[in-house]
C-alpha cells in the first residue's frame, strides 16, 4: 500500500511540473512575421502600433478600418492574408505611407527604409517583447519610382565603401547616393540584425503612370539582384500583375492615384508571396 501511495505522489509531482509549470512547457514554435513597406503595406492600428515596437507609433498609414477598398478590413491586406494562410503571427509591421527605400543627401530619416526602420522589425515591448522575426517581407520601391530620378545599378554598388565595420562589432554606412545603394544598405541592416530570418523581397507593380515600364524594370532588376546578393527570395509579383487582364481592376478607383491594390489586388500579392514561402518551406 505504501508503494502505491509513493507512486501516486510521484505521478502527481510529474503532472504538476510538466503540466502546470509555464516555464516547463515546450519551446515556443510560433513563426513570427514582420514587414517593412510603404502605404501598400500599412493598416491603422497595426503599422503604427507602438505597443509592439516603440519606434513605429508615428508611422503614417493609408489603409484603415472601413476603407472602401478593403471591405474585410485588415484581413484583406496582402500581409495579413499571407500570415493567416501560412500560420504565422504578425510580429511587427513597420510600414510607413509615402516612404522610400532611398534617402536625402543629408542622410536617412526615421521614415526612410534605409534608416532605423530596417532594424526595428522585432518586438521591443508588450507581450512579445524580445521576440525576433523568423520571416521578413520587404516591399519598398514604389515611392522611389514616383519621386526620384537617380536609381543607380547593382553593378555599381561598392559594398566595401558603402558598408564598413566600425571595430566594435557594428557597422558604419555611407549615405546612399541612389536607390541601389539605399536598398543595399537596408538589406544589409535587415540581414545583419535578423541573421536567422528568411527574407522575401517584393518588386513594384507595372503601373501605367509615372516614369514608364522601362524604369520599373530597372528598379525591379536592382531589387532582384540585391535580393540574390543577400540570400533573400525575390517574389515576382510584377510579372504576375503584368499578365493580368484589366490591371486597373485590381487597384483603387483613382482616389489613391490608382497605385494602391484593392482587396482583389491584395489577394494576388498574397498568392504570390505564399507560393514562394511554400517553396522555401519544402526546400
């Protein structure tokens, strides 16, 4: 009888330790997903949510609750659809409406992709404080296309001059002179800060406005080459949208300049991203 009692005591102790002790649970297997982008990737309460990262509270947003182009709210955005379909948890969305990858001659501001936003894709506050992204999506370049003229080229990027070790384990960056250099700085910051993350780079879409398809393809060629340089995956949404009939039906009605995807357009982007993510998982 004493042996039975001892056995029950042991069983109770094991149940308490492994079943009730929070610190003894299995390691967190959540896949955390972060985004850095422009207006196309914003949503009020998400991309300006300082309760997940204290630096993003002032980020400008384009999409918001009850936005006419997204009848299902945030669930219509390309990145939330992607997260839901992949079973990921959105960690930080550091997107800023109107932002560029590039910066002014004086150097990056808080708004520029090549500035501090590239190293603020982790949670520094709230319930996920300390969590790092496992997957990162980079979707910048549209505003560069509409606002700047100097894009440079991948072949002209002098990485040894652009990025230099500072002697204390960090890096110093030259002020980027063009889009290619700015995108390179941004990607270096992202892949250095979050070295364990899988990174996906999205090109800009085949807009009929602006500087023309030749310039769009020049920019996307830079994005493709730099994605390859930094061992990231290029998601070819450009070709997919170029092959769509009636491209404009996937974009806003003109109130946003015809450059912001509506729910249908968001769905196409999500399809492309999920397809590439599934390939990466299988490999």
